[in-house]
């Protein structure tokens, strides 16, 4: 699993508990976040979280190794979204999935600045542009979409 925009590892460490046979790649572009991740990894004695320093255009993830890439309120922050998504897609295994959690741009009652919200239509168009197929949207969070996409089998 890849946690893109991992920050201090809130989701990374929770996913690591569920991934007994695998690894969680915790990607962030801020070296300070990786320092915190490494500290917490040591403190929690977690061996299956691997902090990775990305850049604004590349996740630096290993190719064809990721089953699921998770981005929680991160995609809209990308300076170079197409380059980052191409990097993520190349890291995905065939049939690998991407899960984006973003504030609902369609809902005017979500009290977040519009620049931090995305519509399903916008996300679906941008994911299609990098070759990802839309699977579903889950609306079980009060203010965010959970949009799932998949890489082709071959």
C-alpha cells in the first residue's frame, strides 16, 4: 500500500496493522515529515512502514509494486498532478487501485475553500487522462467523496 502525502503517518500506521504480509510506503515531499515518520516507526516498533521522500513530480515508489495507493485530501494539493499520477500509475501493479478522498466540490455546504474541494466529474476526467478506470464512489463520509480507480490488467 502507498500512502501518498503521508504526513506524520496517521493512515500509514493504521494500514500497517492490517498488512501482515506486505509493506506500507509512506510518501511525502517534506523531509521533516519523514523525520517524524521514522521517529514514530521506531517508537511504535513498526517494521512494515517505509518512509519515501517524493518530489513535486515523482513519488519515487518502486515500479509495479503497489496494490493500493491512498490519497487523503492530498491530490488537490499536487503542484504537478499529471506527473504525480503518472508516477503513481507506474508504481501500481496490474489491477492496482487508487483511492482518493477529497472534499465534495458539488456540495456548497461543505465549508472548505473551493480550491480544497473537487467534484467527481473533475476527478474522473483527470484519472482517465492517466489511464485509470473509474470503479466507484463511496459517500459514507460526511463531507468527502471516496473515489476508487483501477489500473488496467496489462
